[in-house]
C-alpha cells in the first residue's frame, strides 16, 4: 500500500521545509498520516508458507525414518575359499583333499534405518525392494534380539550342514538333548547337552528314535533312560512320564527336544563374520563333502547357491532368492543351486548367463554337480 505524502510548504516557512501536521490543518491542507508499516501481500505470504513447507518436508524426508526395510543383493562368499586370509571351512584332525572352483553362498542385504528420501531412492533404483518393518522385526523386539536370533540361526545352519555332510559320508552321529522343558520329567534328571543312549529300552542312534521309543507309552508310566553327561560314565535313571501338553497326543511326555550332532574325532570349523540366518546350510555341507573327498566337486566351475538344510540333508526354501541370483551372477557364477520350492521365484528374476539347478536335498545337489561336471543334463527350474 503506497503512502500519502504532502509536499507543499507553509506560508512564511523556508522553501523546501515541510509544515508540521498542525500547520497543514490550519492552512486548509489535508493532514498527512503516520507512515504505515509495510504489509505483506497475499503472494508474499504464499511464497513464505511454501518455503516453510518445503524446508519442513525436506527435513522430514532426509532425517525421519520410515517403518520399512530395504532388501537387496548382499555379498557372496566362496565356501571353498578364504575371507581375510581365514578359510571359510576348515577341517582339523582328518585328511582333506585339494579342490578348485567356487561354491559360493549368497546373502541379501537388509537396511532398516532408512529415511523417506532414502527409501524412495532405493526403490527407484530397481535394485532394492521395500517391505514393512514388522515382517522382519516383531513388535517390541530390539535390534539386538534380532541380531542374536540371526546369529543363532547361522550357527544352527553350520551344525546341520556338518551333520548332513558327515552322515552322507558315512560318519556316525550322536543324539543330544538340545533343550529341556522346565518342570517336566526330563528336567529332574537331564541337562541340555547330555547324550541320549537309550530310552525305554530302545537304542538311540538318531533323533527320531526318541519319538519312536515313546510311541506306545502312556502318562504315568515309568521308563528307563540311559544318558551321558559330558565325559562322565553313562548312567541309567527311571523317569515317570507326564501327560502330553498336546491333547491330540496320547503317549507319555518326557519334556526334551533331541538333536543329531556329529560324533567324529576331528573338528569342522566354519569362520564367517557378520552373516546371519539359516540359508547358507547347503553350501556349507557341499564344501565339507568336497574337502573330505578326493577330486574336484565343481571341476573349476563357479557355482553359487542357497538353501536351509536339516541334519538329514533336506533342503528347504529361503527368502530373498530374487536378490541372491543377481548377487551370484555379479560375482561371476554361471550355475545356481536352487531349492525346489524357490524355483518359480528364482526363474522370474534370474539374470542372463545363470543356469538354475533344482535341488531338494544334499544327495540331489551332489548328483546334479556330478552331472554338470560330466556334461550331462541337470534338473532345472
């Protein structure tokens, strides 16, 4: 708004000198008003408001984390090779054999600390996918708890791989009490880690024998159990079975979870840091078999793969395979061992130049690698 200014001079006043408001009024002139403060136009307010909103949105987008995780291709590791000068799979106390080629385990990367702009950038790149955080982190679960679970799963995958590989090669296994349920018949006699030798008169040579030994029992029945605690001599105790917490099961309940473990006079050590989850089991088992048998399992080929493995060698489905096939090809792999249940997803994402080989267990993976080495057809997805 423009100001009104009176430039006339009063009679008798020096030329160029303004009269005061009173003189102007007495001489019939219109009085000037005090100078008004400049007021912002509507356009000005719009510009300022827009600027504030842009700055606020920028700060939110750059610094406020969103409840999503970004998943993408992770690093790969050759289980026949070394990481930082340390063999990934090392066997002490037993003859091993030289080999060549690669058996490369694959991983996915997971970032759960991303901002809005970061999430959008990762999504637009086409290399990452976004998923709700609760799919990977249960409500109330801390990052430390998730890390501990991942580490435990990784350690279990190593133990399962060792048992599956050594069982395939004909080495014996032993059965341990993996967990003992509190306030159950087993908790009054056994401790976690005790070796189970017989239950109800049945020799225990694998974990399924424990279930079979109790199949025809009833709650309240007393059965003998022979076990060994550490290096102590074996001993036998009587256990009175309880009712099974599962009402559909009528047999007696002891309250322990058995697990198979290798029973060999040598050590298998797997050294790999900052990796979690169970999906490396298949590739660890193959590396153990390759180290303990003459010849080259992959004959110099670059083979990658994934798959959770049980102590009996069954290979199960895993997550993130669409990213793992990408990581494998980028690492130079030409063959990818794919769990049967993941074939459809892997086929949709496999890059050019990567052959998908379908596997269901350790034996089928070994047979496929033999066929590959001989130039014969392999099961494909």
